[in-house]
C-alpha cells in the first residue's frame, strides 16, 4: 500500500469447500489487517442473544427485504433454511469510496452475483484443502455424524470445489500460516494495482 | 506459491526513472528470491574484463544480431550508444515453461515491446521516487556534474515517469525495505494466479 496515495478499496472474496480452513483464515486476516472488514449482511433471520444490529447483521423484516430486492439494493442475496440474506450495495460502496477493503466469506453462487455487478472491484480467492484424505478427515472431525451425513458433506464440498476455475487466485491450504501469508500478499499486491490508486495521477503531477 | 503444483513462470518488469532505487531493488529481490533470475540480454558490445559470456550477456557479432532480428528471435531490442541489446525469446520461454520467473530491468520502450508479444506472462511494476525534491537530490548525488547535466537527467526522468500509466502496478519508493516487500508481495500474488498454475486442474481432480 502506498500510504499517502488515496485509493479505492477492493472487495476480497474467499470461497472454499467446508473443511478447507476458510473461517479461520478470514478471522486471522481481519485480526492482522486493520484496513479490511467483514461485509455485514442484511437478514430476515431473528436476532440471537448476543448479536448486535449493524455489527453481526442488519436485521430487517421480510417485507423490507423483499422491497430492497425489488429496488435493486442488494449486490447479491440468497435464501438459506427459509431465511434471506443479502449484501446491501450502499454499505459496500461507502467503504470502497473511503478506501476501505471489504471481506466476503461467500460461496460460488454469491461470488458470481458480485462479479456481475462489481467486476473491477472484486478480487476472488479459492482455497483448496491439501488432499482428498485431509478433506475427508476434516469433515469427519467436525461432528460425530453418520456415514451418510459425512458423504453428503463430501458431495457438497465436491460441488463447491468444481467452481475453482471461476476465481482469480487459487491457494492450497497445506499450512495455515503460509496460506494466511499468501492471502495477505494478494491483498497487498491488489492494493498496489495502478487502477485502484485513484490519487496516483495527482501524485505523479507533483513529481515532474 | 503452491509448492507442489506445477506453474508457468512469469516475466516481472521493473521500470522507473533513474534515481528511484530500481537497481538496488532488483539486486535485493534477486538475492532474496531463489526462483527469479535476471534476464540475460544478447549484445554486440565488446566483452569487458571480468564479464562472463552467458551470465552478464550473450556476446554476439553485429551480423549475428542482425540475423536474429530478421528471424524474429528477440522479444525486444534496442540500440544504445551504437551497441545493440536484445532479449532472446527462446531463453525466456525455456525459463517460463520450467516454472522459473524472469526479471527485466528495462525502460518503457522495452516494456511496450515485451507487452506486444508476451502480454499474459508479463507483470509490470513502475517505481516512483517519493517527491520531486528527493528525485532531484538523488540525481545530483549520483555525480558531481554541471547544472546542465542534472537538468538533462531530470528531463529524461520526467520522460520515463510520463509512462507510469502503462504499468500494472505502481510503487512509491519512500522506504527501500517497504518497497522491496511490496515487490515481493506482487510477485507472490502473481504466482498464485489461477491462470499461471498449470498443474492445478490435475490437483483438483485428485481431491474430488
């Protein structure tokens, strides 16, 4: 990052099958980097104890959600177990204009929706597990479930993995520290792209 | 870098006006990263004491050089003080296929020629000095020359700087260690681009 040069923020998407370490990597990235924040979604799901409106989610009614969809106020939205979730575009745009980066922990379908609307701002990373055996081990350790449940999870993971080629970058998560460093390198590099440095032209004029 | 996944090497171009620290940054990058080497040019200039054929330059005759140009064997070539210099394409291609990266310390004209022929393999970085005053100071310290000579150098630097917008990335070299880290982040990120990881498709097939 060129500290004193104004720049437009970017949207960093991390996708991966369950069991590839994405949640841990997202958390550690947010802890390590003060200039990127997790995107806060709007949802129709009821607030749970301890959750904070505007921090965990923007809790809105089903009617309001439907109206926002109709008005094109979401960059992407989806329905999960009867509840609706979506990314309000004005919140993301405010961050980008202010030079802040936004992290998205979403699947390939959400990524495709974001790409349609925000192609130039999007940086997408797909995280892969180190091997088939390790993926199965991680899905098994997550819960003491039946063989059927594990097989269902494997099928879901396979489906997500099949979309790897739609991403800009691919990281194999063999070592968590190494994978985090890789994500940070990508983030830092993308911040140095000429096209994102909105203040560089004025800076160059001051040089010559 | 995903260590065990075969990938195609990339061509990293560093350009900057004289006095922006490019030579030092190139040297330190080569020392720090074992997988990138400086491109070795062919030249018609006579070999100097201590130089090694094939390491410093490929020393060839003017006739040979002209024949290579006619046969399209150069990715880029130029004439400086009556001597000819060029980048032989087969040497670069051999490196890229073997997954090795090649560093180019060239000006905007060389960069344009490379871009025409190798767009997908090229990653270009422009390095800027931190201020007009600092640029002038560095150009003045380089030699105890006349005011006219310094002004000529400034004009040349301004001309080079005017091409900053033709590069993928722009780094302001305020601090040498920071600028080196920025170049390394860009190099590491570009190595993780899906499109360069020629072995990733086979790896994914082994996962599912």
